[in-house]
C-alpha cells in the first residue's frame, strides 16, 4: 500500500518531517514511519508534533 510514503506526504503538508520505512514484517511487507525528534525535545514540541501526526495519519488512511 505504501502507506508510510502517503503518511510522509501528508506530514510534509503539515510541516512535520518523518521518515517512511518498509519491510517491517519480513523485509518486504509492512510499513512504519520514524520520527526523530532531538533528545532535548520539550513538552511544547510534543504538543505540536502529536496533533500534526494524528492529522497526517488520518488523512493518509482516508485517501
């Protein structure tokens, strides 16, 4: 389905960077995304990141 790539595209529209990955299940099947916030992330940044990620996933699943 390339769901991770679709989520990344939606995330970029929401000014959120994530890294789409595939092969989670067996090296070929399955999708996941990687978020890489800095170790110094603060609550205010998480409060911004989480809603953007939720919107991005919701839009990707709806498409």
